[in-house]
C-alpha cells in the first residue's frame, strides 16, 4: 500500500485540477519575487529578506474541460445528465493542471558594484495531464461504435515535486538595459513523465467471427522516479524533506531575463525560466508498451486427444506481437520552459493630485501587455494579458489584469502590494469574475507573501 | 482630500472583492447518485466444423462434442458488472439439429451455472442470431468460474440417417459478448 501512497497523492492533486502564469505578480511593484519571474527585473532595494515560509505561497489550478459547478450544481438536474452534458462538450483533448510553490527562504542584497544578488530555496509541485476525448469516450460509452478508433495520441502526463536552490544576479548595464541570470539546483522528490504516445484501439467487423479487435501501432512510455518503491522505504515527511534537500534526483537549470527602457516611458521586459533538466536515477521504474495486435477470437478445435490451452496460446500470440516491459534505466527529464514578455507605457506625475510624494520612479501609472508561454514536450500553453498598474499612495501599489488563455477569455486579476517602513506584504489573485461563484471557475490562482525590504538610501 | 477618499473606497472595495469568494449552491452528495453506464464488446469463440468433427475414429457419430477454455477472471470488475449479453450467430447445412450448451465450472470442477436458454440450431438453417443473457443476479457465477465448457449436442435424426465422413455440410458459429458496466459509488 505504501508504494502507492504517492500515486494516491497524485490522484488527489489531479482532482484539484494549472498553469504557471503569474501575470499579476510579473514585474509588479518591484517585489523581490519578481526576480523569480524575471532575473533581469529592476529592484531598488539595498537588501531584502523574505519571511521564512511566507515570502511566497502560491497555488494555481485549472481544468479546461468543465467546472465543479457544471457537475455539482444544486439545480434539480440529475447529476448523470450533467455528467453527460460535460462529456458532450469535452474537446478533442482537455488538460488538467496544478502548480504549487512555497518559498522557504528568500533573500538578496546589493553588491558593492551595484549588482543585486538574490537567492533562496523553494519547493514546487507541478502536475499536468492532457486527456484525449477518445479516452473519455472509451470510459464513458465503451467501445460499441464499430470502426471508431480510440487513440492515445494526445495522452500526456507530467508530474513532479522538486526542491530548488537558486541564486541570481540582476545587473544594470546602463540607463537603458538591465540584465539578469539565475542558476538553479533542482532536487527531485518524484517525477512522472509520459509523452509522444501513439496508437489506437478499434473494433471492426470480422471475417471468421462477428468482430475483429485491433491494437494499432501502439507506442506508450511512462517514466517514473520516486514513485514506486521495492526496498521498503518509508514515504513520510522526513522522506520528502530529505529528497527536497538534495537527497533526491539532482538537476540544474538557468533563468535569464532583461529589462529594456526603450524610451523614457516605454519599457520592454522578457525572461526565459527553467531551462534545465533533472537526472532521474533513484527509484526509477518506467513502463513501455508497443506493437500491433489483432484478434478475432478463439477457434475451438473440439479435439479431446489434443486439448489446447486456448487462453495461453492467445496470450503467447499477444506477447509475441507486442512489447510490454518495465525499465529500470535512469532518464533525463526536462523542466517546462516558461517564457515571459511585456511591453509597458508609464505615465502620470511623480507628485499626484493629493500632494503626496510617490517616492518611487517617475510615473504613477503603468499600462501594457504581457505574454506568457510554457513550452514543453508534454504540453505548450500561451496567455496574453493587458494590465494597468498604479501607485495608489506612497504605501500602496495595485495592478489590474485581463488575461485570455485556454481556460477563459474573461480572466480578471488583481494585485496589491503594501510597504510600510521595511515591512512589505503582497497579494495577487486572478479569475475575480468567478468569485461570484468560485465553483464555476475553470482555473484560479493566488500568490501572497511577506518581505522585509530595506531601501537603498543613496 | 476628495481623491484620497475615492482611492480608499476603491482599494477597500477591491480588497473585499478579492478576498471574498462567493459560491452558488452545490451539492457534493449528488455523487452518491452518479453512475456511468459503459458497454464494452468483446469478440469470443468461433467454430467451423465439418463432418469429421462429429465422428470418432470408427466414423461413428459423437453425440456430444465438447471443448473448454480457461480464461483468467479477476474480481476487479465484480462490483460494476451488471449484465453480460452473448450474441451467437449460427449457420448449419447439416440435415441435423444441434443444441449448444455453455456450462461454467468452479475450481473444484463442479458445474455451477448453465447458460440459459440452451441454443437450438435447426437443421439446414441459414444464418440465425441468438442473444443469450446472464442477468445481474447470476453475475457472481462468472467470478466463481474456473473454466467454461462448450458442448455441441447432436440431436438424433428423424429418418435414422447418420453423418457420413463424405458429408460436405458445415456448422459455423460466431460469437461476441457485450459487457454492461455500471460505475458508481460503492
């Protein structure tokens, strides 16, 4: 049972339903956490320390297929009719995703040469499953439609839990350019990876029998590490902690980014995150299935002198036509690469109408466009965001976003960042329109945290 | 001063909006009533029998011809399987009637279930389709079964004639199974 603990855990995660788009937090309010989204972001601090365990807590989840409300609405409609309606509107392939990050340590300080060095450690759980409609139909309806091909071509799964130790440098090159780079050491607790699957199952009218059933050009591979155990290893908190703290499968990654002031009021930023890999070598168990097979049934011979092992013969024939194997060879998994970009226009006065001094930057307002994309072998995702950011007073900054992504075209997000003295707290969330009924949201995300930020008085 | 107030009101409203999640009525207990009815079809056995299959070494008629199959049956689907429907298509060009019987045996070799009704295949019959069902109440027998015996019973001829080795008649049978599952909360 113990060896299935992580599988059960993953199934629970699956039920919650991801993206890694932090559109509200990106380039927001000069927060230290923006350096994790763009190592080339500009920060004006002398140094900062994140509140241990609370400098960034974030969770994001989503399912493109249907919402909780679609199924569980208390509206007098039979749940089976609602399930049927949800299945009917299911696309060619929908995806369910979840991402959670917890920053355990965060800090940074300005070097004598004016570069800003930031570092920290965070834990991340990442899950994504792409489920083709064919598999849903096969489970929901069965295989009674003759000649219908049920394909696994779009089936893909990626799940992992990692601890990430990182250090980055943000360097002001000149008045127009700020560049940054961050190095990361990953320690993987577990990893599941299945992609580029192919093959289909179908039933057609037979020649010798009523039906002939086919497994056609099947090629399936699922790699796992840290999921299945045979040596009696205990899966508990101390196990996870030890794996997170460099006792797991190790890897290396890099983030790079920039900020470019195209003109006094126009700014362009961009970053590429998690260009990296993990070498999965511990508790590796991978499953492979490939081949073709067709069967019309069993032809009985009625020969009492030579009784046949029909089922054994069928199994041997299947085994000879296909490859079903378990591999214990280490493998490399690549982290999903994240791309961020933005173009913004700043405007407004340094002193606002209320006669207080905004004390930061030249402009009170900023508006623009952001682009986010994940590029992965399992799944790629793109989102576009329009945003407006404003200093409300010298202590408070707000950002409003509108995002269009595969989940929704009506995603409004909002973020607030306060800083009183050295104490900074921030909160960002999206899908505000769905707050009217959070059960109807196909995705949701939030980030919050507390920092102690010491300004550079020079 | 007026603008400060407006800002404060705006911020307060936005904070409340962002912190206060509303929900419409949902009822997760509905899951108790959820059931997914799924039907799978599977190809089964087929036969192409000729005169020698009904004769012994002395070319005498064998009244009962039997064979058995021993598929591995696991309990995993037991809670969800509600009905099994067999479709049997026969074609008989012999001048003799046949009866087809399928008996389920447990691990001790004891017959525990006979598929009803026994399928009658009339003499000189063209393609006939018979559907035989294992109802929900009899499903447990499947999971207690170790092997199935298929028997073809040759009925006596009305005119005293017998099957000869030179007879070119054929007895063909095709079959499939339809498995009706109901995935529900157990």
